[in-house]
């Protein structure tokens, strides 16, 4: 058994594991941020705030906000 090949394989598997964990954690964070933006947009729409301002505050597009508005 060649130690260098085993060491390379081990490093590759560790990198892949860290990548998968990081991807999963990043997805969870992004999902939660998205939920907060949508919730904020709903509350601002209900309060009568103009869509252009909601877009500036949340970073959502005006189309996304209009889609949210249809579901309130």
C-alpha cells in the first residue's frame, strides 16, 4: 500500500466532507434569510408601504414582492 496515495485519498475525502457540510449549512442559512425577507415584505405590504421601498429594504425584486402580495 502506498502511503502517499492513501494520504491523498484521505485528504480528498476530508475535503469532500467539509464541502458537503459547508454547503448544507450555507443552504440552511440562505433559506432562513429568505424566510425572514418574505415575512418582512408581507408585514410591510400589510402596513401599506410602497413596493419600491419594500424592495430597497428587503433586497427582493418588485416582481417577487408582487408575487408575495398575491398570496396575502
